[in-house]
């Protein structure tokens, strides 16, 4: 590569291209999803699973576990374009990947590990979940859902019974999702032509392994774990109430398959979270009952799956209040403060993710961004 080409792909030029107004305009553009029908069916399946799981736990002797049961129900989001047999396998895998981190991190929480130690363990688990999600090709919505479930398990517990309640509630939600999908999968359109993966002339930040190959999983795991740890520890040092959410924000940014996609994710997640957090604040300020919260969660869950395919920012507007309200289902105190915390944590995670992508970017990645920027200009 010639010196002029290297100059065009310098880190300084890359920073200018990342902050260009064109990146914001691209982030706000609308795209038609591969199948509105399948998105609608997946939204319906997840909504039914979440509602049934939450109601079952709310009416049981363990109503405080309704949030974990609802998390398990989100296994229904995966595999919406797969064949019926593969769909069952993917939903089962997703259920395991939701339940296993809850079991692991709840075990460490039972041991009384310090908050910093729990955040570091969450980062390691996040890296492992990202690697497994990549190797199994489980698809959208990706590892973020699993890390969100894991983050719910880092709060302290004192007895083995509490550990069992968390694990069984999450597993029950996943089982309900599996049953719902099996009963309603005939509604999906199986003849959907998916767009090919982006053709990106780039190398992974830590080696020359292409990001769509199985060998990229260990590198992706390291990248996710380090970025999650940095994000959450900064938030903890700043005494923010939910530092784990910063790591979730960073991981969501890293799911972009190339630098333009990473930048778009940062804009979309930040802007969508600001709007969604305001909606959540308005709802939670009214001190809704369990049934009112569950109704709103169901609406947002269904709407999310329909609109997120058009634009990730639109999806975030619905996902953010849904996530905060699901946290409130577990009786979390200071619910209205969570909305403001979500904005700070998401912005921090996005910033760390972008800086991480910038520092570890390869020459091929920067050249790809430069060519993309030149075409758009």
C-alpha cells in the first residue's frame, strides 16, 4: 500500500470521517427488513412467552422472580428465518445461553464477591457469550440479550434458595418460549431470501482473521471482554448506579461488522436510548402497578421486533423502556432514576466502543471507512 493511501487511512483521518455529518444521516436512514411477517411473528412469540412467564411467577410464591422469567422468554427472538427443526435448536440454545450466565454469576454473587469483582466476572462471561453466539451463528439480536440477562444476576444474594429461584425462573421462561415457538412456528414465512453478509475488505482488530469465520470467535471474545470491563469500571468509578449497563452499551456497539456499522450503531443506540429513557421515565413516574408495567412491556416487545429491522435507533426507542420496565418487574427501587442512569451508561458504552474500534482498527478497516466516506461524499 502506498504512502498516500496510508495517509488517507490514518487514525486522524478516520476520526474526522467517524464524526462527519454523513455518518449521522446514514444512521437515521430507513431500510426495509427481509420479512415483516417473520418479524411480526417473532415479536408475537416473544411477547406471549414474556407475558405468560411473568404472570406465572407473579402469581407464584416467588413474584420477585418475574423479571428473570421474562428474560428467559426472550429466547423466542432467535432463529426467525431458520427452518422449523433448526429454529427449535436455536431457541433451545438461546434459552441455555440466557439461563447459564444467570446460574454462573448468581453463584459468584452467592460467594459475596465485591462489586468490582462481579463486574470483571461479568466482562469475562460477556466475552464467552459473544464467542459462543458467534460460533453457533445464533444470529440477531445477538449476544447483547444474553449479557443483559447476565447483568441481572450480579446483584448480591445470600442463600442457595435465591440462586435456585433465579435459575429456575429464567429456565422456566426459556421453556415457555420454546413451547410457544413450537406451537406457532407454522405462521412464519420460510421462503425468505436474506441479504448476504456485508463484503468488507477488512481484518479483525487483533489479527487477520475475517470476522465471519469461526476462527474470529476467540478474538471477538477478547475484544468484548476488555471493552466491557473498561466501560463498567469507568461507570463504577464515577459512582453510577448501574455500571453493568455501560458494558452492555459497549457490546452492542461492537456487534457492528465493520467501522461504518460500528459508528452507525453508536449513533443509533445513543439517540434511541435518550428518547426511550424519557418514555420510561414518564411511565415509571406514574408508579404503575405490576399489571400496567406488564402490559406496556408486552406492547414494546411486540413493537420492537416490527420496527427494529427498519432502523436500529427506532428499535432502541422501544427496547430501552422495555428493558427498564422489565427491571421494575423485579421490584427494583428507584425506578425513575434508572432512566437517567440508562442514558449515561449507554453514552459511556458507545464512547468506549468507538474509541476501542479506533485504537484497535487495522489498516484495511480504515481503508474501508475511507472508501465508504468517499463514496458517500
